[in-house]
C-alpha cells in the first residue's frame, strides 16, 4: 500500500490491460453489429469483419505503446537508482 501511495508502484499498466479488453470487446460488438444491422449481405459481412480485424490490431498497438512508455519509465528509474 505504501508503494501505491508514494508512486513507487504504477497502477496505470494494470488499468491499460483492463481498458484493452474492454475496447476489444467493443470492437467485436461493433463489428458484429455492422455485419448484421442492415440485413445479412456479403458487403456488410466483409465490412464488419474488417472492422473487427483492423480494430483489434489498432487497439493492440495502442495498448502496447502505452505499456512501452511505462516500461521505459520503470527502466529509467532502475538506472537512476543504480547511480
């Protein structure tokens, strides 16, 4: 608890993981909604499939970039502690 109160332990990477799964769920729901909203046609099916794949990749890239920023911060703190 002390680490959390004095910012020695970061909570944001844990929150980013939860946000990643929520965004991924929203992408899948949006893609499925796009597939079946206006009746089932080949075009709407492909559009929904593309939304799921591209959205999933986009969400993953965003999440990884956020985590990388915190990993850089963590490694910089380790280097500063060594000095």
